[in-house]
């Protein structure tokens, strides 16, 4: 499966927050643990550099996030007699 990329620009709302918290609050990840995993796998760049999850976001930071989208599941309803 191919990976996708998402770019975020940090504004005043996320400035001062930890990287993992910022990714979650911005909606880039579904949870802090997912954000922490992506950072540990070096799939998150801040201003072109890898940072730790504890990195404090600063106004104007550019974040590039690379992730594999979840598999799509086709659910077919069962027709009960």
C-alpha cells in the first residue's frame, strides 16, 4: 500500500505544545500513541529535521507527516430471514 503525506503549518493555537499533542489536536493522527509511533518510525519532519515527541512546537514550524492510510473495508449487510 502506498503512503500519503500531509503538511501542517503551526499557528498560535499549537505553538508551545509537544509534537505528539500538536499532531493529535490538528487532526493529523487519531491518538497521541499513533503520533508517537510515527515520530519513532521517523515519519515526521519538523522544518526538514527529525525531532523527538517532546519537541515544543513553535509558531511557523512546518511539519511533514508520512503515513499509510488505513485499509478500506467493504461491509455488506447480511439479510436475515
